[in-house]
C-alpha cells in the first residue's frame, strides 16, 4: 500500500479537512479523481462519529467507514520506549501493520499509547502520534529525522502561536525526563490532542513530574481540541 490515512469524522465534519485533502491529492497524484472519490464515500456516512480508513494503492483507492466514539482526552503512556523498526518512518502507510501490533500489545498491558525511540534512546514520537511538551511559554516539538509530519501537530502549533506561545524544535528528539517532567501531549488525526496524565512503569501508573507549572497563556489540550472542531470542514 502506497499511502494510508485515518482520522475522526463527526456528523460529516473533519478537523483540518483541507490539510487532509491536500495530502491525499499529493499522495494520490496518479489518481486524478482521488479526492472526489473519497469525499463521495465520506458523504455516505449517516450522522454520527466515524473513523474513515483510506488506502491508496497503485491502481485502487479504498475507503472504509468504521463507527467510532470520541476518544478520551487524557491518557496513560508506557514509560519504556519501543525501538523504532519502521522501514519508511516518514511515510504514512508502509509500516501501518507493525505500528498496529505495537499499539495492541501496549493496550493489552494496560497503557493507552507508547513512544518510539532511536538506537540512542531518544524519543522520536508516539507510535501513531506526534509529541509536544509545554515549558515556560514554549511548545517543544520533536524534529527528529524519523518523525513523520503531523497535520494535527501543525494545526495545534498554529493555534498555540496565535495565543502567543513560541515553538522550539528538538532535532535529536526528546529525552524521557523532558516528557515526564513537563506537560506533554500526544497529537494525531484520530485521537486529536491528548494530555499524558499517567506513565505506566513496572506495573504502576505514576503521575507526571511537571509540578503544575504556570501555563503562561498557553491554551489547554481541551481548548485546542474544541477550537479544531469549531473550525472543522464539512465533507
């Protein structure tokens, strides 16, 4: 499969829809009517919450509409990183099966998500999510070369900068203490923006060590989610 995309659709609306369509248009440039075909399928969904799963092959485009529920906005993350074995880490699709297996194993062990690490132990990203931590009025993001571009992260950064928050990139990724010692978010098109409120370590869930630092004007993860849905596009 050349390209895979999935996101949340609520009552015919998709957060950051134009960005998703632009990426589909670029990834499926060999299918001149790809966007029209996908939109037509999305419009078939009755009122409710769905997780469309779009797959683009060399000659085919498939769209599966999976009924869903809105995700929780606070999550527990496994504190032990997973060595990143993705073959094409900056592409969405080629490693989908491997990523899903890792996520299923983590959820079976009691956490909601996990983190991918490189051979030095630096944190690249979540399994399917981008990462961001807030500190002293800045939004800190991973610019690790194996971190995939995230539509939801880009949209969140736009909202944060509108609120006066500056952005700091970390080209080598993050250390685990940086994430556990600050307010940290996971960002994806399926779950939106989720705050890490627990770290699973040796069978126990431990709270972050962020010390309730002042937000210095930064919106909360819940406020970012609300703004994204207020601006969501209709399919």
